């Protein structure tokens, strides 16, 4: 039987059948059915359905070599357990011990194109891991603060550039393990029109860049940070496989998405004056880490 902890999520697209999905991912239909008990009829799956796919080599009788990395490479999370973490837009190198004493067990930091103040460095990543932290990463660079400019920010060309920069930093600067996600920010209350136009093209550009950077296969999974509606639409259309729900509960679809626990990570309230930091955002993992792995990882130190 496949190992349910070594899986990734697949969003069923229009016209897809289990046989083709299995073949495309080098597993069998029986492997998929074994870890998706909700599928009672192999001939009846539907567009937008989220199913778990075992990684090649995760079967008890492997058919090939183990996959390079897994969606979560840090300490295993027990079913029902929730890890507390935080995200910050500035280095945490000097606060590691204090933050751990505050109960945080993972930190999400930024990849950018050239914003050195916000960008995760190898030294910071190693310091966090040595201090007992797991890591998560989000790419965001140059996002405008003016709401009127935010929808037009997302273009196909920007997605290509951001995807290329994210892949380079993950692989060559940090040593991020394969198959773990890079979340990409959609940090505003995107409308259905915004998602169907610019944001869709932006994530298509990200995917193209990541495929091109690794000879036609994805070395890193694509995640989205944003509202419930943004997470829902990008997952449904197969443009992201991980979702980090922003703390803005007034944004479209966010209350429902949080209530249904469809996120991999969920952002909590702002905490002020923590370990010498003016403010940080708190975060939590999903209580079902098998179905919704958080995408956290560690690196060599």
C-alpha cells in the first residue's frame, strides 16, 4: 500500500480519468484508490475534485527509486496535531531562540528578485534550522500598496520572471528540497474577474518558468497565498497545489475556506512586540497533515 505521508495533491481537470492521472504520475489506479477512500467508483471523478497522488517509490513494493524529496521534509506531524508558526518580512537570525521559547515551530520567509531586506538568505535559513525550526517560503516582490494598481500587477511576463527568480533562489541560494512548495502571493481581495484574467496568466507564467528551469518537470510545487476565493480558484484550475490562507477574513471566500479547513497553512492574527520585533503574523498548519501537508522543509546545516 502507498505511504499516505509521501503524497501530493492533484486537482482533477475537465475530462481527466483516473487511468490517465495514474499513468501521468507513474503510479497505478489501485495506488490512488488505496489512499483516497472517498473515491468509491473509479469511473466517477469530477472536475475540481482534490485527490492524493502517491509519489513513485512510496509503495511498500516500490516500482522505482524513491522520489527526490517530499512535500514536507521536516519533522513528521501527527494526525490532529497543529504546529504553530509565524511569518515575517525581515530577517529572524537574532530572534531564533526567543521565538522558539514563544512556542513557534516554523517560520515562513520571503523569496524576492532583489529586495535584500526581505529575502531569506542561506545563513538565516541555516540558523533557523539549527534552532529547531522548519521553513516555509513565499515569493512576493514589488507588489503595489495602492489598491487601484494591484489587479494590473499580475501578468504572464511577471509570472515568468518571478518563477525563474524563485527557482534560482530555492535551488542555488537556499538548497530547498525538491517537491516542496514555493507559495506565491496574491495579497489582495481578488475578484473573480481578476482571477480569471491577470492572476491566471501570472500563475501560468510561473508554471512555464519552473518547467523550463528543470527540463520540463516541476522541481518545486506551486502554492498560493491569498484569499479563500484565490486559493479555491487556483487549486481548482490546477495552477497551484498548495494553499496558504491569508488572515483577511473579510476577503472573498475566506471564511468558508477556513471553516472547511481546505488550507495547507492558515495565517492568524498579528502579534505585536514579540522578541524585539514590532509585529509578526502567526500561522498554523492544517489539523490533517496527511491530506493537507504544510509544505514545510529543512535544509542541510
